[in-house]
């Protein structure tokens, strides 16, 4: 087990990187993919790092909502906040169990725990009036427009990859379980937290908490945790090998290394799509501006090599 003063790495696993493709989307397929990702995390722990894992849940929340809507004539529907909590529990369990099995296989003694996490947002956040966060599976424009007409969905095109449902994505302000997460990490436990960005909650005037129907960006919540916990490094594991300029065009250029100044310039030039790479770059900037040393963006199977500088895009102050 890592010691309390060992460097902390926050690894943010994308919800889409837990789904290989449109032919492998069911629970067993996701379980297998979580197992593969877990194998790439074990060497990081063996290097002596304390590790906090976060994960996305956009596709999985969409699946739960779709099931709920299809069954609405039979049983009550599931509120969005509950969908986030449900997927935090299920994906967190899958990752935790896969990691436990991998540690057992490697003869590594390591405690692992997944925490259903609440994240405070502002009830007046402007995103509630302008939903922009993609969730659920990709669709054709025709399918999306049909859902818009039949089900009242707000839909939009997602970074050239297809159409998806859009929901509110308020800024994360506070992690309710932060002290517990810090204590577990200091005790040497590998923690899985803030799945899907955490369950969005607001404070009422009497100090009590209430859920809000939204999905917090996973990378923004990961950045918040990394900053609050004093992490040394933030690794964003996604479904592309490296950050690219002119993504998806004949002029695409993959980037090995960027400074924060480079990031700001590329953002101003419109290189990074909202709902896709842009929030990752914005989270990287925030983390580095708050004392972080490095951000790495890459695919799960490159995690160990990325730590050695062999893979991924490395962003530094």
C-alpha cells in the first residue's frame, strides 16, 4: 500500500472508453472493458502512487433513462439524479471488483472502495436553462429528432460522432464526501469516487441537501477533487490516443506536449469540441493553475507508458 505522503494521481476514466463500440454495449461487455482498464491501473499502484479513480457514465445513464421511459406505463420512472447514483454504484462496483481481482492476481495487498458521491451545484447555474451535456447512446439525426418530437428531449450533435440527448451540466462547487475520501486515501486505500461527476445536489436554506436533475461533467468534478486533495497528476483516460488539432480532418495533427499557453491559444482557435475534448482541456488548465504538475490525456491501455512519457498528450504549466 502507498503511504499517506506518497504522490496522488487522479485517473478519470471516460464513460465512452468503458464501451468498446456499438456491438459491445451490454453489462457483461462493460464489465470486461472495466477489467481491461483495471489491468492498466495496477502498475501505477505498484509504482507507489496513491490513486483516486473517477469515471464517466454518460452512455450508462442514457441506458437507464431509456429503460425507464420504455417501462413508464408499467412502473414509475427513475429521476435523473437517481440514474446518476445507480450508475455510480454499478460502474464503481465493476471497477472495484476488477481491481481487487487484479491485485489478487499480482499478489498486491491493496484495499479498494467505491463511494457514491454527492457534488454541490448552484441552483441558479445557467446550464439548467441551456442543457448541453450529452448522455446516452449515439443516434442518427433522424432518430434524435424523433425523440425530440415524441419524448420532449433536447438533442444535439456531439463532436462529429453522432446525435445524443442533452441535459443540464452545472459547475461542480463542493464534494460532500471530500473528508471521507481524503481519510481513505491517506490510509492507503484506492478510492473510486465522483462517478459520472457525482450526484448533483443543492443546499436548501436550512442546510439540508436536495438532488437536482442534471449531469455534472466528469472531468470538471475530477479536476475539483484533484485540486482539493492536492494531487500531483491528473490523468484523463478517454477513447483517443492523443489530443489533436483539426480533429477528424485530413489536416489532423496529434499533440505530444502542450503548455497551458498552448491550450489557451488552441481553445481560442476553436480546435476542441464542446462536450468532447474542450471540457478536458479546460479541466487541465484549472488543475495546473491550482498547483497541479501535469495532466496526461490518453487511452486506457497507454496509462503505464504515459507515466513514462511514451504515450498520450502531456500538458504542463
